[in-house]
C-alpha cells in the first residue's frame, strides 16, 4: 500500500505538461553520474550518453531526467561530479536555457528536494580555468513527478522515478545512503552490488513492479519510471507500464521516446561498422505505438 499511496500523492502534486502530436520528449533515468573515480559507474557509457544527448538536443526534444541522474549518495559534494563530467553538464545547461530540461529527483539524488541545496549547488558554476562564477542551472526547480496531459484527448501519463513506497529507498533513504556512502561505495569499484537494491534483487524488483501495476490498474493511467534499472515496454494486453532502464548497463544505455504521438523504447550503443570503425548507434527496441493505444 505504501507504493500506491506514494504514487497517488506524487500524481496529485505533479507538475502538468501538455503534449500533442508535435511534442518530442525523451526520458532517461539512473545515470548515476559520479566523480570519475573507479566507483563511478557512469563513466563507461559517458561518450554514448553524450552522443545521444547531442542527437536529442539537435532534434528539438525536451529532455526529462527521471531520477538518480547524479550519484549524490556516494558523492554528496556535487562540485566533484560536475567537474568530472563537465561536457555533460554543459549540454544539460543548453537544454535548460531553452526550457527543454525537466529534472526529476529519485532516491540517490533526494537532496534535490531541498531548495537550498539546489540553489547552492546547481544555480552557479565556478570555472576553475577563468576563475569566474557563471550561471549554471539558475532557477531550476526539481520535481518529484510530472503528468503529461494530451491537449486534445486529456490522456495522462505519470512520469516519476519509481522509488516511491520502496521503504529502504524512500522512507529510510538516509540510512540506506549511509550504508552506500561508507561501505558499498568502495565495493562498487570491484563490481560488487548492494544485494538490497532492486537492481540485483529479483524478488524485490518484481514486488515493486507488481505495486506499479496495481496503481496503474486502479488509477487507469500510463506510468513511465526508472529505479529498477530494468527496461520495460508493455506487450499486447499488458498494463501500460514503461521503464526507461538505465545508463549504466555494461555496453548500452536505454531511453523512452515520445515523438509524433508515438512512444518507443530505444537503446544507444557503440558498434563497429563495416569498415571496423566504432560508431554510436541508436536502435528502436520496442514500438513505435500510438500513445492513445495505452489509454485505459
């Protein structure tokens, strides 16, 4: 019931975004950008992620970061993350300054619930080369959730990180953060994952997804989320539960796109072409399907 109640509250307090057939949205989650050290799981896919972001920027998409973009549990001093991935944040700033960046917080960046933390860390950037302070994401307001509402049909899609109701990652997130920060963080460098996380615990992950489905069935809304790191696209007659996957798979990153009134699951990966040259490639994994098909 915790998940049902928390998702309902997130829906009721969500920022509303209107969309139609001309809208373009891309949803990424669980980048877990770190400080560039051995425990930073994002670095292996950073070039792939940058190529994807450039594509979406040049193609006029609105970028929705669906939680856990920055790994603030392991690296609470954001300036180290920002310095390690300056090219990424420069591009995110371009999205923001064109009003095409929606930042949703998850459990690993729950500090973004605090406006003071956001103002102190995300509003201004210090350029160590010029030794000057510049506007970064000044005025950004992270959200817990957004509701995409079709301007003609009224169909609604709830987009949220998905940790809501997952007790260790929601109500007890500060205790879980301490275990990550002072213990599991160092094991990440050797590829050892926290077994309490839904990422590695199949039973926990399935339980969370069942709770998502109960909410969808009761509220009759589409749901897009992350958190479990398992991409999901509904099959015929399945409830409309979509999961973006994550950006820290061994060789790929995945995303959900809404464009031209259609929704689809895509992956980005580095592949060798016929000449043996490595190239970042985008493939459609599921879809496209009309968004209206999933109105229940």
